[in-house]
C-alpha cells in the first residue's frame, strides 16, 4: 500500500494504518505497536525490549495523533509493556478532543494543513527519545500514578508469587499422593496378608511387605508435620497471590468490584469465606465472559471448577470429621483404614481443583491484559 494511502486511512481513524505508521516510526527503538479501535477510543499497546518511558511514549503518541487530526477518535488509551511480561507496566489515557479544540481556537486564522504530509512528518517528528518533557499535558487516571519502575517491580513480584504458589500447591499434591498410597496400602494390607499366607510359601514377600509398612509408619509423623506446614504456607501464599491479582485487576480496569483487601477477607474469614471464595472467582468468571470470544469459555470453565472446589471442600471436611470421630475406637478398627483412604483421596482432589482454579484465573487475566489492544 502506498504511503499516501496509509496516511489518508490513518487520518480517517483506521487502526491498521495508525499501527503501520507507529511501527515504522518506533521500530528503530525496538518498539512494536498494536492498535485497536473501540468506539471513539483508540487503544495502543506499545511493547519494547526495554522498559518504556511512560511520559515520553504518551507525548509521542499524543503529538502524532494531533498531527493526524483523526476527528473520529476522541480518546487514546496507551499501554506500555515490556517483552516477556504478562501485564502492562503502565497505562495512560489521552483526551484528544479537548486538545484538538484548543488548537483550533488558537489557530483559527492559520493556513490549512497540507494533505500530502509524509509519514515521517506525521509521526516520526515526535521522536520518543527526544520529546520535551514540558509539552502538552495529558489526562491521567488517579490509579495510574505509579512510576514505570514501580509497575515493573510489581509485575515481577506478581509473577514470582504465582510461581511460588504453583510450587507450593505442587508440593502439597505430592504429599497428598504419598499419603493416599500409604492409605491404600493400609486399607488393603489385611487382604494382602491373607493372600500372602496362601501364595507366599517362603514368607519372603510377607517379610518385605512388613518392612515396608514399618518404614512408612516410621516416616509418617515427620512427613505429616512437613505436610501441615506446607499447607499453612500455601494458604499464606494464596492470600498474597489474591492480593496481587486483585491489585492488578484494579490497576487495569479501575473499577473492579473486589479490592485486594476485600479478596483476602473473602478467602480468610471463617464462615464468610463460604460465600467469599465463590464471590471472588465467579466475579472473575463474569469479567472473563464480558470480554467475549474465547474468554466466554474460560469464564464458564472457571465457574465449573469453582463448583468442583466446593464439592471437594465439603467432601474433604466431612471425611476428615468422620475419620477423627472414629479414630481410636476399637469397634471401628476394620473400616478405619477405608475412612483414612477417603480422607486422603478427597484432600488430594481439593488440592488438584485449587491448582486448576489458580492456573485458569492467572492465565485468563494475563491473556486479557496481553491482548487488550491486539487486532
């Protein structure tokens, strides 16, 4: 497509043409631009190999859009993202309508802008490396007052917390599997010994089986203590993860209905959490579905896994209560191993479901933020 055609389309508000102009101007700095038009709001995602300077990028885009004079575009929302990061480090809104009116008032007697402007004169003149920091002001939301460095550190912290949470849940699942295997050996040991009495004429297999059970019994208490601390640590990390997740949601959408501290309260306060956990993840599921497209399925999937979480939670609590109620009762010795097996099986199921919820929530949020301005 000829340069003049691209320029004319850009002046008409065509997002693909604007993206082409931006990329031609920014590619020398290793920055790529993705542009999407929603109503009269142009969304621009800038992604660079290095951290982008928020003020310089905003002024660069602002000057370029004013020179284009696309009347159909009233506001521009810019997102700055570093390559490899899940979330934008900053976002800023520009009000073109007000500034455009000011320019018109101040230059009502000026000569009309020539229509044969080159691409370079339209956008490249506002070099992001040399923009004067005293140029025209821009409108910025109150939630966007963080510096670029602080936002980058927050994003890196968010990713580290997510990895630590996944690791702790993985350890928790590993211990649950180990205890489930032990419960399976315990619950079937009577039948195995009866079978060995018939089939194992030398007694060697019975001897090995006995040593295995003794070794498991010996390691049981230390492993149980470690598992308990892993569980407590996982709960703490989960609270931190929820705080960071909802801080990112508030930073991105501004008016997200659940605050970071509200998410912690919903998850941590007894009894209140029975409703709170449901509210946390169904609210996020509805947010996914409101994005349309593939996010509708993500929202439905998240909601389904939350239902599974409640079934697993109630099942685990019931099995755990029944086991400890009958533990130590001589009359229930025969079926106590099966209660122990069901207790550990439901605990494993609960850990797996929680891991799945965390993965869906994190991946969905990261994808929304990453694709917010994709075309």
